[in-house]
């Protein structure tokens, strides 16, 4: 398996933490935020299931720009061979 050396930026980590603390944030946003935080300072990669969810978020108009930022970060840390 190819190793992805990308890590979550401080800006996205901060957004992810705020999202997790926001009671009105959607479950999708919180899932993406949790993944982004888990990948902060590590070489962990996004799993297949969350890759699909992130892709859906980026293609949809119903999600906020912050949710799309999280989705983009999570997707950029996926396995490039998939």
C-alpha cells in the first residue's frame, strides 16, 4: 500500500475541532472532522468508506463551504492507488 505523507494543516485541524464542538453540525461534517483530526500529525490515511462520503460532499451543493473544506482535506489524504 502506498504511504500518503500528507497531514492535516493547523487551519483544518482548528476547523475540525470547532465542528466537533458545534451541536448543530451535521453527522457528515462531524465524521469528516474526526477523520481530519485523527490524521493530524500522523501518516494515517482515509478509509474507503469515508473517501466515498467526502467525494459525495464535494459534488453536492447542499453542504457548507466548511464541510467541503474538511472533505477536501480528508480526500487528499486517501490512498492514491484507489
